[in-house]
């Protein structure tokens, strides 16, 4: 116990120390929200990866989908690496960095407002962000409860309070730069931790081949009658597995807290390095998490009685004490890194896109940074309150909070992915097409939350519905753009002129 507490104290001490060290980078809006657009490849790539993979992935998704699809759940991690990381960096990275700096936009809603010259569009995007990031933020705490009770025997509430306070301290003090440096440290912990845990868990089953053999003998007639399905290449339910891959991989392209990482990249060279680093991080962390979860059925968990969230903690409960301490730090790292990213995205959006120029007509930069810091505290407090209320309440009516957490990813990506992507690449994208995508993406997920039984069977799952919303948006935006009035040519040409600017290049990158 002394060792575990010592590791926690050291971990929290480093996080807070980094926040204090980085306070000089957070004196203006660009510095606080984007690190002055001068963040290197390692910090940016790790910030992207640690914001992507939280305790929700490690405890919730890995356990649930590993149980449902067996070893084939590893495809989710591979999809996250190839689509959610590699392709996202290749397709969005450079153009996002160039156009957002050209338009002087620090948030995704501000990008929409300036790219399409529409204040209502900016406000609409900020409202959607505000509504759906709060429950997603609250969900980060859920993966910690069982682990902390198993490792320390302390109430879950104290874990929430400690994590909230310490995350708030380093974010408020150092802003984005503190978050990026801490994300790098936390990312290293996640890599070492997941490798160690996989080796230990498989060792409990007699090694990798023995574990695979054991998984091949598992049968579950309620899922499939095919022998060895949980040990097969595509698992017992390939179609629903594909839905999970699309939602968790393509979804990053439309999430404000993920795309915002591209705003801060320092140089062209850093984009290339960051692409490789981010992809490898995702292969190890996401691939490792889902691979580990695929062996969950070997541990005789009564899912009907204790739920999917108990699968991973049960797998870890027999590990040596030192390794359990590493796992606790791993999950804390995953949660705090994502939490810090979300609260910066939420608070900056609310301040820059909703208050500035609308409710508060004149706002100095110093006052703007102060208000962002205040909202960091507010967002952390609200998400902590929701998490505590949910875990303590016996009222069945609060279950909608947990459901809303599940649909928030689909709503955000369903609303924003297509307008953002086409806004970067296609001059004919119209303001009305953005509105239709916003309303369709957020609307269909809200309907799925409240009237799920009215949907076709395949789309009753929030996972599949979110994947559908994203793919539908990629069709809706060009179709609506072609049948609505063309955007102002001068406005569009001005936005796209940034891509034509001539810059010197080293001969190793260009022969001309």
C-alpha cells in the first residue's frame, strides 16, 4: 500500500510541477489554448493519442467489445491506428494547421464561423460542443471506480475529487503547453503499462498460445453457435464490429478536442514525424487494450450480474501489487490526459465562440484568458458532480446520463466531421450544408437516445447510429451544397489563398 500511495504522490507531483513550470506559456489566448502554435511532433502526437484513448477505452470499451467479439476486437485498435490516427494526420493535419492560422481561429466553432462568414453557425457549433462534451467528460471518471476500490479500498468519490482538483491545477496554471507535456509523460506510462499488463495477464493463462487455445473452446449460444468464434479472424458478429471500428476511428476527424491538436503543430517536418509517432502510439495502446479485452471470457466474469465494466478489473485483480499500482497510474494517466483536453476545448469554445462579441461585447485578451480559466474550473466541477451523482443515486431516471455519454461521440462527429473536412478541401461547400449536417448529426443521436425503439434494429445501437450519422454527413454536405446558392466567391478564394502561398523547401523534400 505504501508503494502504491508513493507512486500516486509522485505522479500527481510531476503533473502539478509541469503546470507551474508552463505558466509562462499561458499568458495570452493563443498560448493558453494552442501553446502558441509552436508545439513539436512528440508532444503533439502524444497529446493526440492520450486525448483519444481514455479510461473509457481501457476499462469500458476493451472489456465490452472484447467480450462480444473475442480476439477480433483487436481490429478496433488497428482501425483506430490506421483511420483514426494515420489517415487523420495525413488528410487533416497540414490543411487544418494552415487554414486555421490563416483565418485566425482557435476553436472548431470559430473555424466554421470564419470559413463560412456566419456568426450563427459559430454559435450553433459551440452549443452542440457544449451540450455533448460535458457528459463525455463525466464518463472519464467511470473507468476509475472499480480499480481504485480494488487497489486502495477508498471511496470512488475521493478519487473523483482528487483527479478533478489536480487536473484543474495544471490546466489552469499552464494551459495547453502543460497539458501537452503532461500528455507526453502520461503517454509513456500508458505504453509501458499496457505492455506489462498484457504480458502478465497472458502469463496467468499459460502464455499467448495457451490463452488462444482456451478462447477457442469458449462457447456462448446466446451470441453464436459457431465453434471457436471468439478465436476467429472476424469474430462472431463482423457487421456490428465494423460499426465500432467506424465510430471509434472515423469519429476523431470530427471531435473538437482532437482536431484542435492540429492547430498547434509547429512546422511541416513536425507533421511527418507526428503522423508516425501518433500511429505507433495508437497501435500499441489501442491495439493492446482491445487485444487484452479479447481474452476476457477466460476469467469467468458474470457479466449479467456485474456488468461489462467489471471485466478488465477482474482480469487485473490477481496481478502482483506493483503491477496493480502501475495499472492504476496507467488508467489515471489515460483519464487525466483526456479530461484536460476536453476542458480546454469546452472552456475555450464557450468563451471565444459564445460569450465574446455576443454576450460580452468587448473582451480584452487578458480578460479572455481569465474567463477561459474560470470555465475550466466550471467544466471540471460540473463533470465531477455528474459522475458523483450518477454513482450515488439510486434513481433510475438518471440512467439517461450514462446513455448520453454513449451518444456524445456520435453526435459531435456526426455533426462536425463532414462540414469540417469539406470546408478544408472543397470551395463549393455551403453554409446551409453545414447547418443540415449539424442538425442531422446531433438530432439523430438525440432521437436514438430517447426513442431508440423506433429505429431499425441495426441502428438501435448508439455505436451503429453514430457511425451512420458520420457516413451520412459525408453524403449530405456535398448534395446540399450542390442544390443551394453558391458561397461568396471572394470569401472562398480568400480562405483558400493560404494554400497557394509560396514557401521555401529543402531539396530533400522538393526537386524544384
